[in-house]
C-alpha cells in the first residue's frame, strides 16, 4: 500500500511538525485501523517506507507456552512476524492519513495559540465583543484570530457588551482545553483596575509608587491603597493626575464605577482610618492585632458616609485592610469616656474621705 509521504511531510513542515512526529502518529493510526478489520491479528505494527511511500502491516500470532511448576500460568510468546496488510486497505489508509494530518495540524495551531497567549496571563488586553447566539450566558471576545471567553462570573453586573464594541479585559487564565486553548478573561477582577492605572501612571511602572491593596465591588466602587517608594512623591496625586486626568482615564474604562484612592500605612490604626475615606475618623482603637479587629470613631454627621450605602464603604474598607472594622459614634464614645472618668474620680474621692 502506498501513501504520499513526501507530500505529507512537506505539508507538515509548513506547520512546524517534524517528519518523525507525523510518521509515528500515522503508523499508530494505521495500526488501530488495521485492528478493526476482520480477522486482524491481536499483535501488529506498521512500518512506513519514507522513500517509496509504502507501508506494511506486520502481524504476529500468540504461541501458547506449556505451564510448569514454577510458572503455572505462563504468558504466551509471539511467533514470527508476517505481512498481513489487507488487500482492500487503501481507501481506509487514505482516510486515516487525512484524519491524522488534520488532527496534527489542529494540534499544531492550538499549540501556537497557547504559546502566544500563555505569557498573557495576568495582563490587560483589548478585544472586540462577538455575539454567540448558542452561548447567551457568556460573552466572546475576539483578539485577532482567537476568541477569549468572558464568563458570566467575570462580567460586571449591569454592564452591557455590544457586538463589535472594543473592550479592555484582564486575562485570568490560559489553559489547554478539549477543543483547544481556553482563554478566560475578566471585567470584574480587581487586577483589571491595577492594570488600567499602570497604563496611565508612569510612577507605577518605574516603581516610585506602589499599589499595596485593592478592594473592588465591580460596577459600583473600588478602593485602592497606595504608597510612595521615592521621597517627595505624592502617591495619591500620582494616580489622580493633573486635574484628575489619570483617574478619569481609568474610570472611562469602568463606566459608572467610583474609585477611592487612599494612603497605605504599616500602622493598622492609620490604615483603617484612611480606608474609611471619604469619612474622617477621629481615632481608631486596635482591639486585637492577632484577630485583626479595630473600632473606628466617626462624628455623628459622617456615620452614614463611613458606613456607605448598604454598608458598602465599611465593607470595602474591611476588604482593603484585611481587618474587621467596627464603626462607632465619636460623640457617644467621648460621653462614655467622660462618664467613666467622672465615675473613677468620684470613686477616688470617696476613698480619700474614708
């Protein structure tokens, strides 16, 4: 039986597939095809002749071995190989060859795509929204010849994705899937905000300023804690930009989502107080550093601001700092302290009279 191995090797080389890889895959596929033919031998191998394009199916039969006391159930031996290439194997062999080439080409293309995007994990990329009627829950994003998946869990609540619209997304994962490389992107990931700021703020790229923590409720609000690594640099001012230009450029990619930029501090009390911005804390009492619990004292007229709508501001502050934050009235706390002081002084005066 003959196959155009030279032509197949040429096609394979154009796709970066080694001749040995093609020959091994073809030989194995032909062997499996032979095993499905009537009266096929149990043991067989396929030999390819690269020059002539001929292939031969070499089969071997099992020969029973007499049992002995030491080996009562011996494995059978294989007899001499013989040519068992089916006479009507040509059409099946040609179809098998086409299938092998198609699979290898698809695998090679998948590997190219995987190689190109494996280094994009954790990066910001721009794509074009594609509609897919058969997959209404997910959004498909075209990036050149490749489509990435924006699953529902990575979408921003209330955000609409229109066909043909250009959007920036964060690459969450690149993996080998059953149907080729699977590229998962996100619009709701907190790191999307970091990457957007890195596009606008040179100080982040140079290392003069660092984003230490991000807490995000996608579509509603994001809090960012920043610190300066270079003396004389204002970290908040660097992210805000002249006239708010930098933060405004980021917000244009996030729709109505608001952004709070606060100062990071290694002092938990200072960090908690800053995290509750725009409310101003009069003081923060650290209850337990081990359990990371603290109480922030806020003036009565700013309590609602500190807590935020449906508790959002306090919730994001807790996420940003990693601390459990209680919020109490500064006025009520002051009265409580004054009352305790008065009671203590009265007790001391009573002791002195006795």
